[in-house]
C-alpha cells in the first residue's frame, strides 16, 4: 500500500551519532537514514524517500542540522 502524500516538502533533522555516524529523522513519516558524512547522508535520504513513497514523491527534501551551544554556569 502506497503511503499518503500530504505534503510537497519533507524535513529531516540531523543528529550526530556517538559511533561517528550521522543520522537524520523525518518526523511526520518516521523515515530514518544513516550516513558517514553529509554527502553520504543526503544520498541515503533520497534513497529512503524513494523507497518509502515507491518513487512517487515530488517535492523538496529539507535537511536541517542544528548546532548546540552549551554554556555551563
């Protein structure tokens, strides 16, 4: 069964894994991708999206990476 396409944009949030891998999660559909660097991660994200939507997704994939600034007092 093909997942419902309710959007023309997917948002992946990137986090660094403690084992040196990067992971990205798309929260609305629960798609998860892993890569060794950003280029690898982008390629895996595209592959996972194509697989998840059976090649029917047309739109924008936004990849957001946050940087935390920790202040200890």
